[in-house]
C-alpha cells in the first residue's frame, strides 16, 4: 500500500495545469506545495486547483511534507531544479524532454545515481492505452517481424507560441516541435522497436511571426533500429488537425495507433479491426508510479536513462539536419535484414538510396 505521497510542483504554466487537474484522480498523490517564479502563475494555480503556494523555492524544497518534486518548467531549468531537489533529499519527476542538451541530461542522470534519488521523466504517451496495446500486439507475434515504425505528432500551435517564449528560442528548445512533440515518439519507438543505431533528419522552416531567429516550425527524422527495422518521426506546429499516430508494419500485418485510445489492426487477409483498449489516463498512471517508486525505491519505467536515450535520438536528428549527414547513436545494425533487403551499413547506403536531407525552406 502506497498511501498518499506528498509532492511539490515547481512550474505552474500550461502543462502543470493539466497535470494538476489530473493529479486529483491519482489516489496516491497529494500536491502539498506549489511554486512558480512568476507569482501570477502561482496565484492562478491556487485559485483553480487549490494548490498551496510555497513562499519560495527554498521553502518548497525544504518542506518535510514534500517527498518528491514535479519539475514542470521550461526545459533549460530542469537540471538546476532537479539538482536543487536532489540535494534537498527529494525524489524528482521531470517533464520531457529531460533537458535540452545531452550534457545536462547526463549530469541529471549521474546526480540521481550518486545521490540515490528517484529520477523519473514524464514520457507519458507510452502509457496511453493505445501505445500499451501496440506493444502487446508486437510482442504477441501477430504482426510477424516488424519492418517499420512511422510516427507523427503535430498540431497547429503558432498562435500560442509567442516570439519571447522559450519554445521559440532554439537555444532553450532546440528543434522546436521535434524536441517538444517528436520526443514523445522517440520514447515510444524505443519502447516499441528497441535501440536505434542511426538517425538522419531535416527541419522545416516557414516564415512565422512567432518563430523568429532560426527556430524550426517542424521536422522529420529517419531512424535505423538495431533490429534492422526502419522508422520515421514527424512533428510540426503548422498543420491541423492534431495528429498523434504510429503506423507499425510487419510481415504478417500492421497496426496503426490512431490516437491515445484507438488502434486499427489489419492482417494479411486485409481484415480490419478497430481496437479501443481500456486503461488509465497516462498522466494519472505516471503520477501514481512516481509515488509508488518513492515508497518502494524501485526504478521508474521511464527513468533518467530512458529520458536520455529519447533525447539522444532527437538531438542526433538535429545534428544530422544541420550537418547533412547520418548520425550514429548506438550499436551497429544487426546483420540480419528486417525484411527483404540487406541491413543498413554505417554509410546508411541501404536506406533506399535516399539522399541525406538538408535544411528545407
Ligand atoms: N508530457 C507532456 O505531454 C507535456 C506537454 C506539455 C509540456 N510538457 C513539458 O512541461 C514543461 C513546461 O511546459 P509548459 O507548456 O507548461 O510551459 P509554460 O511556459 O507554460 O510554463 C512554464 C512555467 O515554469 C515557470 N518557471 C520557469 N523557470 C522556473 C524556475 N526556475 N522556477 C520556478 N518556476 C519556473 C514559468 O514561470 C512558467 O510559469 C516543459 O518541459 C514541457 O516540455 C510536457
């Protein structure tokens, strides 16, 4: 029995409002303190959700009722806040992306390991009922050998991103939508398809008053999995309606994650079956898992290393887009073709003869 675990929230912006609303459904979680460097945000959170405002960051970090800290701030502040929390003896849940740079992410993972604190990264979309069901279907063997994973997560966001927002700043949010949305699918595809050995990518630049100073409005990555399978991740802030999909194709059939709750399964006979698996809300599930890990000291499913690997895929794609080359992220592709073709080599030459893309727009 976990009982109710007291948590503090740092960062009370857009996403924290969603998390705070859903935290009410989490039976094992109590938000006992909340802080934002913008006092207006803290006032709104107190009014909307009754979150008890902490007088200062130090007061929240030193509050004995706070056993874990939810870091829901802009990406570049994740590391200093996680460090402050771990030094105060608190366990940490940090939103995705774990950090905007590999160095910061690696420091956070090392800190968790040296202090023995729990570090969990908010990769909630792998916990959606549809992605969990896709994983079950792949593991059941129903699709045969999986050959490709094609994932997209986009929505029109240009009206909500202001030019002075951290999302519009390539230094604080490298890759823009690929880092914010695409990273969900980097985690999902690593979860579904295993390690990724190489990435190439390109970025989409369109004129927009919101995204100045070289920020991308979208991007697409091509992945080579160690298994020999291939994949893509596409994300942008300039298309409608919102899409969150993963098409998984195997030798015996295919399954498409249509959104967080629905899938379409097709087999060789072309029969079509829509599936609507039941399951808890993904944010409620991750909050409850964080509380359980605080009590049990077990590693969370999406610990710091998992968050680091998802970040590695996205940043490799950005490096590729900027340098016009393939970036190797892990072990060589296994010597066995995924299907029909020969495995991709270090030069990426088996990837359909596709030119390594450069910057678009
Ligand atoms: N899991 C998801 O699906 C999901 C969805 C949206 C956002 N996010 C993540 O949540 C985080 C926040 O995103 P958002 O959309 O809420 O951003 P936001 O800009 O709306 O809110 C961020 C808040 O953090 C506060 N803040 C920044 N630095 C701080 C500091 N050092 N101390 C205290 N407060 C500080 C800001 O004042 C602001 O109120 C990001 O890392 C983002 O990637 C996750």
